[in-house]
C-alpha cells in the first residue's frame, strides 16, 4: 500500500497560478506575500472575540449535502468537518482523516479517522458516520449537485470503528482532494431530521443562531479535535457571524466603520478605490472561477409557454452565433475591470497544468455571428431575455456588456434582474438564458464532468453528448498523466465547440479585511475558513 499524509496531486500543483502574483495581500497600497491555506500566524496569538463576515445574501440552507450558494458554504464548512481539507496549492491535508493510503492501482483507498473527533452532541465520530455521509452524498435525490463531484466511488466499507475503505470503479488519484470539497461533509445520522434547522457536525463551530432572512451566528466548539499554533484546540475566536449586506459599497463602509471584520467578495468596480484605503487589507488570488453565459437546451416549460421557443438553444448554429458575438477582452474589462484572464468557452484556463497552450482562441466575429443567426432562422430584431443578478460582482456588468455587443449582430437582449437570494432557486436550470457564477473546483475532473456530462449534477445548460461522456469517463480513470491530459484537451475542445456555455474570462477573487484580523487567507477556490483567524485587539 502506498502511504501519504499529504497528497499534492497532479491536478494543478504549485504551477496552478502562473499569473505570478499567486495569492497576494495589499495593505494601504502595499503588497506582500500572503500565506497559503490557513494563514500562518506569528507568536502572541490572542484568543477570544468575534469575526463578522459580510456576504451578499443570508445563509439559506444548512444541510451540507444539498447546499448551494457561497454564503451557505461559509457556514457549513465550519459546522461540519470533511475527511480532508483542500490547501491553497490544491493538495489534501488531514481533517477528520488523520492519514490515508491507497492500493498500487489507486482503486482502493483506506482512511483512518481521528479518534479525538466528536460531534457537537458529544458522540464520537466513527467510520460508520463516514460511510453514511458519503453514501448520502452519492444519492442523486439527496445531493443532486454533489453526487458526481466526489470521485468514481463504487463501494464504501467499514473496516473497523475508525477505519473506512473506499473502493472505486477505476484508478483515480485525486480522491483525497475531492473528499475535501463542498459536499462530502460528515454528518450524524441521528441529526438528519433536524439538519436543516439544527445541524450537528464535528467542525470548529456550532450553530448558535440561524435566520434564513438575516444573520447566522456560530459559536466555538470547545471540543474541536484540531489544534492551533499555541497547542490548544482551535478555533481561536469565540464566535463567527455571517451578516448579509446586499450592496458591496455598504459592506466596505461597514468594514471601515468597524461594524464587520471581513468582506467576503470585493466587487471589481470598487477594488481600485479599496486598495488605496489604509484602514483595510485586500487579499487577492487568481481562481478557476468564471461567469458563464448559460444557453439552456432544456429549460423548464411552464403552463402556457411555447416549448419550441423555450428550447431555442438546441439549435447549434444559434449557440455558435452567441459565442462569436462576445468580445472577450472587452467583457473582461467591463465586468471585472481587467482583474482576470480571457476564457474560451471551456472550464480549464491556460495557466492550469491541464491547460492547452495550443488551443485556438475564439474572437469576436460579428459578420460570422450574423451569418450563423440567419442559418439558425433567427430574424434581425429578435428578442432574447437574459437573467442576471447584482449579487455576485461582475454578473450584472457582463449582461450589460453582452446586450451592447448583441446589438451589432442585430438581436436584442432584454435583461431581467433577479435578487441573488432567489436567483439559484428560481432561475438556474429553469430559464433559457442566464448569467451564472461558477467557482473553481478542486480537481480537473470536478471542473468539467459535473458541468458537461449528460448526468452532471451541475449541468446548467443540459447539454448532452454521448461522445463527450465517453471521453470524460475515460479521462477520469486514466493513470498516465500525458494520456490523461490529451483526453482532457479533447474534452475541452468539444465543450468549447458546443458553445452551451460562453465563458469569456476567468476571474480573480478579492477579500477585504480589517487591519485587526490575522490568520485568515484568501483561497483560490474562494473557500473561506476562519478557524485559524484571530484578532489583535
């Protein structure tokens, strides 16, 4: 058996962010290197106090296997533990699993559970809990977004009270990283009936108050099994508050006044101004995230609606026309202020270790777009309704930019603005045309398969191609890196040509912190952990 305490898998490695800046911190316009993962802390850690984080909308749900929306992730990551935690260099380090090993063919993995881990109700975490939790995630009905984002799992077996064996359908080296993602959080079976309102996990914080229309408050778990730099149990702080403030300008004002300690996302239009403010610190990092314009081939058909009109994006030429309407450089400038890099309608950027340096870049071609529109039977002046929301920086701006570009091709984009608190429930998967917000995923497989496989739990476009499915399944189980890369290159080319999602750019992620916060670091997956965070006063 091959043993590893920390696997730095081949997915991204240290070269993931070749934008040179890596993860950076800016304080009053000054720039210094920021620590990776949980931010390193110097001596003199101060315990106690509260860290308050501003987000765009309330925490709407607490079941980690069903969760959607980054506001909710910020809560569930702290209430529930996973087997591993994903580091800023896209490796896996121990959380509930203190170590793991795999067979020579990487099809059988054994995880050893930390025997000091207890649920918030005082019960010890066991291998049975891991088995129950992962099998719950693998249930499509329970976890429609998570079931195919945790690796090709076949069977989960309990070897003994603190040892779990996971058998895979194929060779797969990235399993420990996948098991540190959003969904595979370990839950207590006896808590399932109340998990939506009174969740019990084994994470660093316990739920103190949850208001789905207001503030969520978590309090310190005194029995958390991980220790800090001072040798005592984490977290350092007593309380973690997640505060919804809709407008980013208001969030920054609250930060500068001392009402909150951290702004989870700084909008791109306010970034240059925020960088000059000596009262706050800006942390930033390149990410694998983007704003796709989703062309849904199979939207929901409501009573009285014309099915053919709703399914207009089943027309290949129409989707291709949309992909040639957009000016990617202009979209990057308008939506993100230039804080990102150009995309090419597929999910792997060129700086990724699986990025294709020879990929042919799409560019705006209005005449070709007009030709394709005509061939698709779309008359000049045809209207298309595009949904978007101001709840994620850049989404509104991208919609406005595309509307202006579409005029040149002779079509009209009618923008429908929806509040972020109901955007994902009411619009995602249901409407023909929308701007979405996708964060990066932990492995190359998780970046592609859930979004474009016919059975993908995050396939917003409902695009389906049996040949693409075969390529993705083959790539997932290929152990040879070069062969695997060639398969993913083929998959990326197929996705780009399909134009079911227009991906004009990959975005950077920025957080703003007060000068008094230490131990919290921006993460390239836009994850947030405050269990290592502390306050200087």
